[in-house]
C-alpha cells in the first residue's frame, strides 16, 4: 500500500498518501451510494493494513440516514489506526460518535476519532500519531 492512488465518486475525492493516510474530501450531499463507495474503499485499503483517515467534511451537506446505518453495520474498526475529521459540524460529530457508541455497545474495538479545523492541524496530528501510535 505504498503507492499514491486517487479515487472519485461524484463530487467526492479520495487520495492515498504513503505510507498510511487516506485523505478524503466530501463535498455536497453524502448519499447512500457515496457511503457504500466509502465503505468499499476502506475495505480495500484496510484489507492490506490499518490506515489513518483524514476526511475534510467542511463542505459536505446532507448525510443520508440509511447510508449512516449501512456504514455502522459494515465498517470494520480493524481497518483504521485513527479517524480525523476536518471542519466537522455537529451532524458529522454526532454520526461519528454514534458509530463509536454502537461499536462499544456491541463490544467491538473502537478507534480514536479526532476533530480538527484544518489540513495543517490534521498533518500535525498524523505526525504525532505516527510517533506515538494509539494502543
């Protein structure tokens, strides 16, 4: 998983940056189709090794309820080192914390989730996570 790769789905973009970070930019509505694409991408990368997700959600709007449910049922915490949301609003924070709660109630592993304001802050956090990986 060392090479750089890019993906697009509608207005949404993803870019893998070696050695371990998937940068995502979600713009506009996040539909059920978008979330199934995201889960598939996470599955593909996570089957190779755990990685960090840094998702810029500052310009995303509606978050499909059925898609959120799909994601909570199909995401595997073992795929991730950590999840970083850039520019998250209340709806994004609630969705992220809701998925974490479901995992905790089911006795599944939970991942560290961070909320930052900018890509620069995310890059600083990623450097810290690499230096001191979460347990």
